[in-house]
DNA sequence: GTAATAGTGTCTTTGAGACATTATCTA
DNA sequence: TAGATAATGTCTCAAAGACACTATTAC
């Protein structure tokens, strides 16, 4: 009775911040369909694999990134009957946030990979329905910064308050008052925790280093400036 | 190269409020596996069907509910290799919120359907991984009330502020100050909009009737009382 | 010293929490 | 009339926004 003719894929919206801009990792497809076009990295789920496992594996295989260095969460599933000309493919999209490591971004296949600025890539035509998946991923990331400490996922394990603030400013495309942000970061329970260490050798006064706090959710949240 | 041996199902977490308690619609399975056990309503996606379409269809077929009467959104996907003994089934779960219509809840199959109180059903063993799907659905509903006007999805098209407040109190298992809630509902842009009509024939002063506002998100949100 | 950046403090405004009072209906 | 429920108003407190100042480094 059940139709068993489905394939299941995972696609990754892998975001990072480099050169003060939000970037997504794209791969150029080396095989049809959409050969030569840019797409999100991804691949098919194997028959004995859980979805999360497949996402971790694809992250490693297609981008050379170890899952422990990134935050990874399920985003949503996309299953239009004709979204893939090869057949009936349901894609489970994952959102990954990571610091700007000098990651190889070396695709296992001959496909080339590249970080692209979010604000420039939206204009391009991505393969499949990946423009919509990307848009959903970016919006999820923006929303998550409001009520979780996950902004730190874009930073190295130890970071300064100013670095964390630029993450927020970059992802939200806004500017935030450094003093108010500092107060919010310090006083909100479980947002960041001090390491005791400081930066050195930089210009200006050394900054204290923090790591991500243990909170799952920020209370109260750190809301984006209203759209108006 | 892609494994095509997957089946894809949709499962529904259909929530409503009746008798001052949050209820979920469950069906008793008439066929193996898990015969005789309670499960979320759901079924397999057909090969020419989009995921959302399948969710709407299952909502109609398994519960007799028309999608226009409910709020329906994708929740998450579950794909452990052995979550279904019949084979490799990936389930795309949907969350549905609806008013307490005298819905037939008549399963198309011989399966019986029943509304169960959330606080009582958590103890029981549901089929498959449906206990986890249900928990995720309830948490999503609780969170959505904070920053969207979707609490109104539990109400009839026109409702009073007091009715909307009891929705929040029921879903969050808390009590809210009627006067503060009234102020919040009225002054938050796009939360509710007046119809001009009022209740009549009830005890006490008649209440104004409202319908759901147009806002996608509430700003500022209406936060749950802190867990502490 | 100067320039640069980090960190702290204060005032104001907005919004939520606590709570009293008035308004309008049914019985 | 009494009883019930709706709606509004006031005071207080917590937290965000705006903004000035002090602290600590490199040079």
C-alpha cells in the first residue's frame, strides 16, 4: 500500500561570517540535472542512516567540516513532486552555523565549493528549490539569534563581546549600541560565561574572552529592532 | 546511485482545546504494526503529491476536518532507520491547531479516533516514535503563542478576549491576569481586530467580539512566565 | 603623550506585573 | 435589587534605548 519509490536527500544551509558579511557555502554541480549551476551541498540519505547522521556525514564529505565545530539543526523538508527531475526526492534541509575556519570547503566530488555572500546570492538562480531553502535557513538563523545564545556558533570557542555583537549586526543587517549590547550579554543568564582570559597584542584595551553560555533559550530574548 | 527504497508519510499533531484542557487527536491502529495501540493520525504520501497536500488530505480523510478550519504548518521530519518495522519510512510531521468543532473525528478506516488530554496521554505508549513527535508538536504550539497571533486558531472565527486568554492559560498551563492580558491583546498591533459585534444572552456584561489580526509576528511578543 | 578599543554608569522611555474601580448585562 | 463578567485606570518595577564617561592597552 505505501509507495516506496521515494528518495530522501539532505541539503545543508551552511552559514558563516567572513569579511563582515553573512556567507553561505554553495557547490557548483558537476553532473546533471542543473549541471554547472550553484546549489546547496547535500546528498542522498542511505537506507541504514538516520537523518541527522546523513546531515553530519554530508557536512564532512562535502565541506570537510567536522560536525563538532558547527551547530547543526534540522530546518524543514521540501517535497514537491517535480522538485527534482530525476524522480521523487524529498529533501530534509539542515541549517549549520559555524565560525570562519579556514575550512577546506573541498568537495569530495570534482565539484567546486565556494562561500558566497548572502546578499549577492539571492539574485542568482540556484538549482532545484534551493533558493527557497536558503531563504528559509537565513530567516531561521535570524530568528534563532533572538532567543538563543547561538550567535556564538559563528564565533571561535572563545570570543569577545564585541565579536559577538558584530555577529548580530551582520546577520541582522543592522547596528547595535555597543554598551547596551554589552549589558545585555553580561546580564542575561546563560548567554555567555567568562573564561578569565583576555585578548592581547591588539590595539586598544584588551577584551575579556567568553564562551557560549549553557542556556537553551535567552530570557528575556534579545529582539531585533522592529521592521518599522 | 540514490537509494529509492524510502516511503514517506505525514503524521498530524492535531491539537484543540476542550473542557479547559489541551487535547490531541489519536487513532487506534486497526492493523499491524502496533495494532491496537494509539498513534497520531497520518498516512503515506502519494507519488504525485506535495507534502502539504498530503497533510491536508490526511487531515480530511482521517479526521473529517477541512484544512480551512485549522491552522496547519510543517513541524519536523523523523527518519530513524528502524522507526517503522515495515521498512524505511521517513515521516514528515505537521502541526494543526483548531477550534473545538463538533468534528466527526471519524476515521476513514475502521480505526477509531478520540481526543485525549495532553497531560494524560504523555504517560501512555504511543506507536512508533509518536510520543516524541507529540512532545515536539506541543512545545512548538506553546512557543508559537508567544510571538504569533495563532492562539486564535483554537477559537471560533469570532471570539472574546477572555476566550483567547483561556487558550493561553490552557496551552501554557498557567494563569494570566485578565486585565494585563486584555491590554496586551488590544494594544499589540495585528494581534486581534474588532468586529464591532458583541456577545449577548450570556451572564454578565456583554463582551466585544474580535477576529484574528493580520500580523505574522507579535511585536513585542507575549512571553510565557519564566520557568523559575 | 595620542589613538583606539573595552568596559561602566546614568537618565529616559517603554512595557509588563500587581491591583482597584467602573460598566453593563442576566436573573 | 444582587451577582456576574467586561473593560478601563493607576502605580510600580524591569528592561531596553540613548548617551557620557572612565580604563587599559599599543604606539
